[in-house]
C-alpha cells in the first residue's frame, strides 16, 4: 500500500513538473507584426497585447529598414482596444511619432486600427502627418533588421 501511494505521489509530482516546464515554455512572448496601408511592417520584439487597463513597453523595428520603434502600448479599460504611442528613429536622418489604436478582438482584420504618423521635414523645419489603417499579420520569416 505504501509503495503504491509513493509511486502515485512521484508520478503526480513528475506530471506537475512536466506541465510547469511545458507551460512556461509556451508562455514566452513571440514577436507581433503589424502592417499599415503603405505596406510597412512593424515588428514588436517579444510583444503581446497588454491586459485591460495596463500598459507595457513596445520595442521593435520597421521591417526592411534601419528604423527603430520604441514606445508604449496600453489596453483600454473596457478591453476593446489597444492604443500605441511609438517613437521612430532612423539613421537617414528621419524621426517621428506614430500613434494608433487597434481592435484587440479583430486586430487581424484589414483596417482593424487607425492612426497617424508624423515625421520631421528637414527641408522646411516642420512636420508632416499621414493617416493610416493598421492590422496585425503573421510575422514574415526571416525578420531582418537592415
């Protein structure tokens, strides 16, 4: 009787350990990618949407460019949308700000989100802004940062 109880306990303990290891490996954040009206792809490194009413850092880049994206994404308190405020920095020189909101539930549908991107105009010393739609897409592979 003691042997069966000990065997059952060890089997249960081993199963719980396996579930813990497997569960933790699947919870790692993977890259999340976004596509806008202009064919630009933003890659959020190890990014997942924040929970409702919370914010998290966004660190990534624009695919196929040398542009780095950093900023914050916040989940609305009703859990319907996620709002982004991102700074863009490129070496050519280009810098600007991109802000958009995207539907959490339907983020992969074309035009799921809407935003504005404003960039420096070095020749005039001012800024110009462009409106766009955005949605999530499966991240292409490979995802090089040029």
